[in-house]
């Protein structure tokens, strides 16, 4: 990974954890934001090796619910 990829990874992790925290605040199952999904797709396209656990979790949510584009 280069420096730009690191920034994308940090951004992905920020929004991943923000989505998880918001779900906890509302006592509801997590629904990842469109931004989290987009960052996941960008990371996945250039990822080498085993995915991070956070990436696997977001990947498991792809196409399982309608995205809230207002987020």
C-alpha cells in the first residue's frame, strides 16, 4: 500500500466505526453508509492479501438492503 491507499484505509475505518457507533446509539442493526461501501469497493480493488475483518463485514452487507442516499 502506498500513502494514498493508507488514507483511503483510514477513511474507510473511520466511517466503518462511525456507522457501527450510530447503530449502537439507536439500538439497531448496523446499516453501512454509501460512503463506507464506496471506500470498501476502492480498497477491495487494490487489496493484496487477506481482507481485514472490517472489510469482510462490510462485504457481507453488500446488496442486502437499500442504501440510504440521504446519509
